[in-house]
């Protein structure tokens, strides 16, 4: 495999976490590192600041969009919000598994319906299992939430890199998304259960969420290039 082809393959597994409160800043950053990331993650901060324009801007730059809103409310509200997210063109949407099977299924179905109504490909709803900042979650929580995700028809999961092997055995065909990875030498910040990107990919992750290791670097482009090179 050529270096270019290898870098392109790695890019398909990387999501850029745009955790900023300014769409102009997010757009500039996303444009600069576009060769190294295939997915842009729009979370609470950017979505609160810019709303649907944040999604549209990233789509215009050629990214798939991961809308990380961790929906958790009554089923009707979650279903309606997820439907809007699907119609916007988001490829991924997070929904909290702790909300239970009825709420989770409402989000899964709403997300798919929104995409269908807009003539878009079916997106991937992601059930949030245990937050990577939660180092004290009881061991029975993870398998229970994976089971809920399966029952509700989710197609993917958010899980810590440290849980990948266990989760992959339970749901071999699910899309597994891992936040909180840190390259060697980068601070864990508020993440309690951290792996390196290489460890997470080796353990079966489909998509890695990369934030401060690139976005807070003195030279984000150089940091992104070094990351992709290390994984190619």
C-alpha cells in the first residue's frame, strides 16, 4: 500500500472533534486538517453556538458529520430531535443508552426517518454506553447498555478504548466509536479511561474521535500529519 493510500485509509477512521464555540474558527480548523480526517464531530459547544449551520458547513467541506448531542429526554422529544438530525445530513448521532429501550428506539427510528425523508443514505445511530470520563461505573453497566442498544436497533456504540475487546465480542457487526484516545505524551485531561489511537485501532475501533491532541496543538496541521503517519 502506498503512503498516500495508507493515509487515506487512516483518515476514514478519524473524526475531528470541533469543540469550539465559534463556527469561523471551526471552519478554518476543519479546512486546514481536511486531508487527515474523514469525519467532523459537532458537539454541544459548537452546535449551541452555531446550530444547524455547523452541520452544513462541515458537509460543504466534504466531511461526514458526527452530531454528538447525547440525546436523553422523553421518547417523543428524542424521536423528533433525531429526525431533524437525520434530515440535516448527519451520518452519526449519539443517544444515551441510559435513557432506556423505548427512548433509545425512538431516537434510532427518528434518525432513520429524517434521513429517508430527505433522500439521504441511512445514518448510524450511536448508543452511548459509559462516558470515558466515568472511571467509577459499576462493571455490570456496560453489558446492560450494550444489550439495550441491540434491542433498540442501534447500529453503533460509543465506548472507551479499554472496553473495545469485550464490546466487540458482544456486537461484532456494530460500528464502534472511541473518544478520549491520546497519542503518547499527550495529557489525558478529563478522560479517565484512555488508550492511544494505535491501541484503539488495533483493538477493533471503527472510528476514533480526536480532539485536543490536534486542535490544541501549536501546529494542528503538523499534529494531524504526525498522527496519521503514526497510524499508517
